[in-house]
C-alpha cells in the first residue's frame, strides 16, 4: 500500500481512510476470520455503554429496498468487559481502534468517556442519537443545547483521546448541530447516523420490527449523507468523517469531494465482508491512474 492512501485525522495517522462503521462490524473480532482486518484504516466498534445492555427484543432487523432497518438497541457488553475481554484481542491487529460510546444521561456519557480515555484506544466517537431519560426522552442529538452540553461535559474530562461526535440526520438543519459540537470543543464530526424509518407487514398489519421504528442505513441514504457532509464541511473547521451508504471506491471519492477526510463503510459489510478491502485496493488504483498523490488533495474540492 502506497502513501496515496495515508490519512491524518485529528492528529492520528491512518494507513488508509477506510474505517468500518460502528454497529456493522461488531467488536471487529467477529470479522477477523473473514478478512484481514489489519488492512483496514480503522475499526469503529459497536456502541459501548457504562453497563451491559441487552438491546431490543426480536425481530430487530430487516432488509429494505437499497438498505436495511435496524433497531438493535445498542446491545453491548459494557465498557469494563469491553476493555478486559475484547480490546486486548483487537489490539493484536495492526489497525486503529475507534470506540463508539453512548449513555442515557449526561453523567453516563461522562463516566464512559473517562474510562475510555485511559484505555488503549486511538479515538472516541460519541453517539448522541440517544434519548436523555432525565429530560423526557429527548435525544441528545436533536436539541442543539443538549448537543453542546454533552459534548462540552465529555470534552472537559478527556485528557488523552480526541473526541469525534456522530451527528443524527433526524434534524431540520445539521449545520446548527455541527457548529454546536465545534463550539463545545469537539475534535471532529462523523456524519451521518441512520435515518428514522418504519416498515409494516401488510398481511399481519403489524410493524416488521418489534420496536416499531428503526434506523435506515445503506445505499438508500447516501444522497442525504453526501448533502449533510457537504453542509457540515462548509460550517465547521474541524475534520469530518463521512458515513452513509458507502458501497464502493466511487462513493469514497464522492464523500471526499464534499469534504470528508475519512470515511466509514457500514451496511455493505453484511452483504460482503470483503468490500472494505476491495474499496481500498480500487481506490489506490484510481488515485494512481489519475496521478493524485493523496486522497486528501480531493477533500472539499467539489465544484459548485
């Protein structure tokens, strides 16, 4: 692999800009028997919480046209067990580890962040698409004041790790939330999380998913993600990591053009675990053929 794919993001050097997205790649270890995960730029592990979380009851996933709906419910082993059992094995691979984390209250977010700040991980990704149970269930990511507050509180306790905030697309104007994160001290933005969706079985007249609604991901949401990454890039000075429907190297270039410095590959991992590695190889071939010394030279160069 040449230097054409080397990417510096928040002061961290990734061998390439391809990161597997949180919630689509488990803890990374589940895929290690299927692909060489050391070839990836990084892995964003499934969302980690203060205590173990069982997730939602089945059924909680279904395929849709050009994507999928999921309402897993952020099932995970909890931060302590993750650090003790999953992280040491994951660290045997030559790839960067980004830990996605979440909480139900401000205090939970802060506590998880403090623990992870001392762990052997490279970067933290804060999922703010969670309801604040102390504030009537309003999601942290759909109220700019709450977005600012949770980002500010978490950033204050971090001494060692950069903080990236993952934005929800289920808002009127994502620019307001991106600016709130930057003003609160975030080191980077990742965009976007899933779009809220629903599907109904016409024969039973019941929702396919027990949670009724779920997060829509996959190629169907890519145009929305591209637009929101573009708007975010134009609004903030901190780097942006693009997510949403990426399936091939062309998608990576498109996200770069609208401002993403690194990208996360998600739902397509369920279709073919090899696709992230294919993207890496084909992206390098594209850059070589077009005599582009580094992907970063394309960042934010869309012509409008």
